[in-house]
C-alpha cells in the first residue's frame, strides 16, 4: 500500500477506552501493510508516556500535548465560525509535522481517525484519503440539544459539524463508519450523497483478553447477598453519565423492592460530581477508575447498558458479552451488534418498567441468564474478532483504487 500517514485525535496507546481501542487495532493493521507515520495528541501523563510504544510501530511519529483550554477553543471557534471540537484539535505543531512528513516521505495514503483530524489533510495532497469517522458526530450533538443540554451550543456544534462532514465526504476516497446504521444516517444527512463512498467497518473484541476463564473474581461483588449489577464506561462522557443517572433514578428504587440488597456498581474513570454524589444511594457504588474492569464483569450477575444517546458500537457491551455475562441494554446500545434479542442479550426500551422486567426476568432465572452469557461469548468469538475487522479493512483498502488527483 506504500507509506501511510496515520492521524488520530488521541494516542492509540494504551488501548483502554473505546476510541483508543479501535485506533490501536487499525494502526496495527496498517503497519502490517507497509511503513506508517503517526501524528497524534496526548492529554494525560499516561498518554504522553507512549512515545516508546509509537516508536516501536511507526517509521516517524509526533505525539503532541493537547493543552488548549476548552474556553479558549470555544472563543476561537466563535471567531472563526468553526466547530469547537475542530478548534480544540487545531494545533500549529501538528500542521508542521504533517507538512514535514508529506515533504520528506512518499506518502501514498493519509488515514484519518476521527473527524477532528481531517482538517490536517492538505488540499494539495494527491494521494488516497481514508477517513474513519466511527459515528456521526453532528447527529450526536443534535441529540444532546434535543435532550435539553446546552441547547444553543450543541445546536451550533451539530450544524457546523454537519458542514464539515459534508466536506469530508467529498474529499475522502472512502469514509468509514462503525455500522451499517451509521452509514445510512451519515449519507441521509448529506446534501450530495452521491459524492461520498461510505462503508461500514465494525469494531472487534479481543476474546483472549476478555476471557472469564483467565480472570479472577472481584471479591467485593461476591460478598453481596442479592444481585450485583455492573455498568462500565468513561464516567465523564455525557451519554454514560446520563445512562447511570437514569438507572439510579428509574430502576434501582424498584429493583430494591424486589431484592432489598441489590447493588449497582458504576465502574469507570473520572466520574463526574453528579455521579459521585449518588454513591450509597439505592445500593449504588461509584468506583471510579479501577486497575482492571474484567473482575467486575466476571462477578456481575448482570451487566446493564441503558444508553439513552448512543452512536456506533459499544465496546462496553462487547466486553461484557465476551466475559459471558448476560447484558440488558437499550436499542441504541445494541446498534451495530448483529446479535439476537433474547438469545445473546436482552433489549429493553429506556422505560423504567420495561427495563426492570428484563432485569428481574433474568435475575429470577439463573440457568437462562447463564445460557445467555455463554451464547454471548460464542457470538463475539465467531462474529466480532479484531481479525475479522482487519480482513475487512484490507478489502476496503484493496478496493479503494489508485490515489486520485486532489480537488
């Protein structure tokens, strides 16, 4: 495939959250095909300590600290009439790295991971451009506004991101999205859908790492007398926060009328104050960041994922399924996972009584819950391995054709 410039908004190491897991595996797949140069950002000390990991894979790399305050990014965005999420990742050092790499190396393909990084593809570049948007960010911000969150700001962000997505669709040789549903949504929002070539490239799961046979149990959950429910995720991410709060308000009070000592364990880094304040309420325990989420999944009687706003494939769901746990989730959280309701997981609408019914139905029938967990693990092994994603990516790259002339 020649040499590739891989641009990612977050450093793909360590692969410990949804977007970094996907970019990590895509980067490894590209390295197998030829030399790769990597331009990416880091925000935390852990991120910025990944230079050696990048150096082990990349021919050259730039790991740039992203430290522009959100308030400054917002002010710049207003002045420039750009989306805040693009302005936050607009960095002169990254522009210099891209220009230097294109000038010094025979770059045939620029692979962009996440829409924030498409701004770094020069108009003059005549090679192949592949953009992995994962999901439709403009629709996500519109959903935030519809839910009453920062309505003016989110409406503005959705509108301007839709304009950027239109530009990306026309500029890229291929636009990748995480599911067929996201492809349909993306193309339906384009003024000129014929200008875009959009394809679905799903997520995978490493079922050897997420294997209940190789993981110890979490003793704190084993000590519970009644059912132990687990919800995992990055707990400063708005959809996860909303889902956890919804569970606390709409499910746990009624569940504890059936099982008086039922517990909900909220597991994930950086919980916002709105969640930490709920610790101890209606059997809720907010853990924050833990060294390893797998023992919590293994020891859960049930894993719940009642996402009210969901885009793309949820890694938290795949991880729980790989750990052979029964999962109760909303339709949005099941998007892009071609599993069967009632066999591989249990889908319920975001309505308290309906969700409670699916939860208590499984809790009251342990053999059925166990069978669902085993079927879930078999499904992800057979259908959603990273090896299958890598094969699909190879086919996409092979069919992308020769580089085109830049517009």
